[in-house]
C-alpha cells in the first residue's frame, strides 16, 4: 500500500474510533452529536448548544409570561419575544444539523475512498 492508503486508513480509524475498519458502521444521532465535540471545531458545538438552551429558555419564559399577562400590550410584547427567540433557536438548531450532516458526508467520502483503494489493489 502507498502512504496515501495508510493515511486514509488512519483517518478512518480516527473517525470510526480505534479498531478495525468496518465499512458498514453507521453512527446513531447521539454518536454523531458526541463526535461533534471531539474535533478541531468542538467549541462551535459548545456555543451552538449554549445558544439553543438560552434561546429555548427565553422562549419558554416568554410563553409563560404571555399567558400570565393582563394587558394586550404585554401579551403582544411577550408574543413577539417568543416568536423571535423561537426563530433564533430553530435557526441555530438547523445550522448545527447542517454541521452534523457535513461530518457524516465526510465520513462517507472517506469510506468511498477506502473502498476504491481496496478495489484498485484487488485489480492489480
């Protein structure tokens, strides 16, 4: 094998964990979330989760206050706060989901590269 093949196997071991390479191995959602905290950009995942919890908490707070408000003006205020914070929380969740999908696609590309390398070795 060439050095490229060795580098590829090492990269796959880092992605799939220590041990033998299993091309059929799929990660669950919780494993994907966990692996997003073990990369070079782990801090982005931390920031995303903090924002998700903060804005979801603000949305819940605004919803509770909305039903306890006595004036129409206060209801409009809390409904607006709820709508804005819920939209921000959803946007951060969608961004984080895109990060998880990007990591999954990178793993699949590495698997394809490894499969192509193995097939080329069999042909030669």
